[in-house]
């Protein structure tokens, strides 16, 4: 079977790194890379076939006047081609900077193999296709802009936790499902409940209960990804919707949420046997056309988490949920 031809432009001022990428690309199984290499962004833009490249790979450390600035200039001009950034180290600051600049994926130099590079190219092209599909409909863009403006209004935000309130979350969930249907991607819902919260209020008072909910909400917010939508569903219950690709990813996100609250080490003497504030989570994954059904399954999984001892994440494919610390 012939491999798909992909015309790639590499902008990297280190010939050694460029050779490493060239060798990795040569071993890719699913496409044949036609690689062109330049040492700077200015050299790249002077190429007569600059606009003909299918994908760009940029070195993160090209310099303040090139690298990421080139990427941001491309996005500002409406250039939606997939871009991958190669960086020497991965951390939250670098990741946030790259996302702001409009990168489709990034890869750490020490992790470069033909497998990781091929996976990164696949992800970058998928995200670029998604961006192009969204841009092709001006009406959809205006509708989304209006929806984002509405979601930003204070009447749609829970005043205690500063998360979306139930109405705002439900409307946002419908939008995510509509987008996911167009991309044939599954969605996941997480129903989250603070364990024995009534006991907490009875023991420490309602003011302390409010502080507890704000602290839990903050921990959850810091644990979700940029495109996830987290809301306060009511009382001590929170809800999260996200696009997700597998049950393994579902379980990993659920455990990250649970651990974030566990690691707060907030005292809760009425929450035996843990002695601290914990959450129980029920999650489910399915087609975005079945939003109500997925939420019902997540609710049932939440009850299962409660019945199995709390402080855990359960889904209908697990017997007892994730392991409790």
C-alpha cells in the first residue's frame, strides 16, 4: 500500500536536531514525508512554495523574534495549517504558552522517535482539520461567539464557586455535543459529589461549608483541561463534560479529579474512615447524541461509588472504582 505524501517544513537552527527529526520521519509507516529544512522563520517565509507546505515543525528556542512569534502571526493571518513545536522540556508554563500561540501539538526532543513523531503529526492534522471545519461556517462562528459572550455573563456563573451554574453548564454541554457529533467524537460526563457534606456543615458550620465548596471547586478547576466544561450542579454536587477518546482516558481524568481533592487534606472528622474532605465520582462515556443517557449512567456510577465506600471514581465498567489511598 502506498503511503500518503506529506510536505513538511522544519524550521530549526540546530542541524543536529534537524537530522534527528529527518531520520525519525524517514521511519514513519503511515506517510511519506517530503521534508524541507530552513534555519530561521525569515528564511522559511522567503521560500517560493511557503504556502504549499502541509505541516510545519518549529523549534521552540529559535528566538524571541521568530519561533512562536511566527506561529502567532500565522494564526492572526488566518493560516490554519497544522503546526508542531519541538521543545527541550515539557512543563505547564511551556504548554500554556504554546496553546496561547495556537500550536496543534508539541513534542519533547528527548522523546522523539518515529512512533511519537507520527502520533504528534496525526494529532496536529486532526486538530487543524477541526479548526478548518469550524472556520468554514461563518454563521457557526458567530453563534459560538455569542454563546461564549453569554457564558461570560455573571448571571450564568455560580457566585460561590465561580463555576458555571447548572443552566449555563447544560447549555454549554449541548454545544459540546453538537460539535462532537460533527467530529464523530465520544463525550464523557463526570458527576462529582462531596462525601458526607451535610455532616461537614453540621460539625463546622455553613460558613465553613461554603469555604469547603470553594476550595473543592478550585481544586477541580485546576485539574481539568482547557476545553472541559465544569459546573456546579447544585448543593455539593459538581458536573464535568469533556470530549474523550477511551475508557483509559476516562479513568485517568476521574482519578486526577479525586486525587486533587484528597491532596487538599481538608479536615472532615465526620467523613469516616478518611478524616478529611473527599469526593465520589461517577463517570460514563458514549455518543454525543445520547447526552441524557450518558448523564444517567454517570449518576448510577456515582451511587455505586458511594455504596462502595466513597473517595473513589466509578464507571459502569468497573466493579469497585479506583483504588482509595
